[in-house]
DNA sequence: CAGATTTCCATGCGTTTGCATGTATCGCCG
DNA sequence: CGGCGATACATGCAAACGCATGGAAATCTG
C-alpha cells in the first residue's frame, strides 16, 4: 500500500488550500477597508459586478448564487436591498415563471463603474508589487483550473 | 508615458485576483457544506485550528484577528461563545494588562483534531484531483508570496 | 511626571445572515 | 392527463455581524 504517499499528498493539498485561503483573507481585508466600499458593501458590489459582466444584461438569481458565497435567502434579501436603492430591477423569467431575472439600472451600472475603477486600482496596488507578470499569469491559470475542477464536480 | 502598459498590468492584476477569489468561493462553498462543519462553523474552527498551530499554546486576541476575516468585535464574541462551550480558555496577558491570551482546552484540542481530520480529507478530495503535485506546490508558493507582500505592507 | 494620544478588548444597537419553512411552478412517470 | 417529487424564490425568526463607543492600560510628549 502507498499509505505514506497518500498521507503526504493529503497534507500537501491541505497546505496548498491554507495558503490560498490566507492570501485571500489578507487581500480581502485590505480591499474591504478601501474607501471604494464605503457606500456599497463588497457582497453587494460583487452582484453589481457580475451583472455588469453578463452579456445579455439579464441574469437568473440562481446563477448569480453560484458566484457568491451567500445562502439563497441572503442573496434574495441582498437583491431586495439593491432594488430598493434603485440599482437593479427584477423581472419574472419568461420561460420559467418560478425564476427571477435581474438587470442593472442605469444608476446601478454607473455605481458599479465608479466603484470598479477604484477597486481595480486597489487590487493592482496590492497584487502588482507582489508578483511578476508571469507569476500572475500562472496564478490565474492555476486558480482557474482549480475552480473549474471543483465547480464541475457532482455536488452530492 | 507607458499608459498602455500600466493599463494592461492593472487589468491583469484584477483578473488574477478575480480568479483567486472565485476559486476560493467555489472551494469554500463545498467545504462549508461538508458534514465536518455541522457542529462548529468554519469561522470558529479556524480559530481552534490557529490555536492548535501555536507553538506556545497561548495566542493574543489581536494576533488572532489578523488571521481571520472578521471584525474585532465579532472575534471577541466568537471567542466568548467558544469559551462558553468549554473549547478555549481566556487569561489576561501578563506583560500587557489590556491584552487577553487564549488557549485550547483539552476538549477544544480534541474537537479541533476530530474536525481537522475530516476537513483535511475534504480538502484533499477537492484539490487533489484538480491540480498535479507540482502545480499545488507552485500555487502554494505564489499565494504565500502574495500574502507576505500584502501583509508586510504599511497598513495605512 | 502630568496630560494627551493610542492600543486593546468589551458592549449597545441596528443590520445582515443562515436555517427552516412556505408558496408557486416545473418536469417526470404512470 | 393527474399526481408527486424537485426546483426557484420569498419570509419568519434567532443567531451572528459590523460600526460606533466605552473603559482600562500602555505609550508618547513636552
């Protein structure tokens, strides 16, 4: 049996994940504290951002939920708040009447752009000095690969 | 001016961060849902884990706060809950009477080990199939480098 | 060394979150 | 077609969170 080899590969995976997780915490901590997020919390901005990247402009609530680390009910209320503030609009899905489609309003798009500009600069000032261009490219490749593998997996 | 070069390096940093962030969300989502965290939430386990890795056994509350993505007040109450459950003990710091030292109880250490075992297996089953050993090693190197650079920065 | 400033942790308070559940719709299978 | 489990979103409620603040101790300053 390759018990030792398994042990060590298990440990390596755990250490890899811890490094990734701690790096995310360290960066996120700085980003959250930045003035860009004084008016809109990070979670809410993330929704605006995802909507802004959506080609059709409309996105289903359940698809949105896959991108965000939030429960379904929390996302439901988060979107409710965004709608009250006039940043997004809801609409019943035409093909599935249980579903809800979301779209940015003009103001929502403007707010996203405004915050996004500052946010991107903040990111750059954190990541840029830390890693070379080649390292960033490689990090992106590895994290993309990880996310695709994890996301594609049969949940249960 | 190298405006174009700056533009593209800014964009690359943003894309790198987004990949890292989404990968973290995807993995964390699976890990949170695992049965290992039915009794103790991830945030609380993270505190137990950090304490278990502490050489002296004792750790200051403010140092702990650097590792976790939580406000100071939330961490204060989180620790309060852990103490009520008998998993940690508090003690005034001897050299700085404002400070509070934390240590795992025997039960806390046992709980951490128990959950930790399952958690490490969950991580391995997610990360192992996704990345080769060499890729994991490289990912760890890059995220360590990123975290060190970000953490070492003058906070404000 | 007195007074002002900063650091560390705790706490009041309003907001946000997750779990459990409710309601409506969809899709499947007999 | 009719009944039944699965899916999508909303909502009641208790728990957890962040912000602002308080009090105590350390540190800085003149």
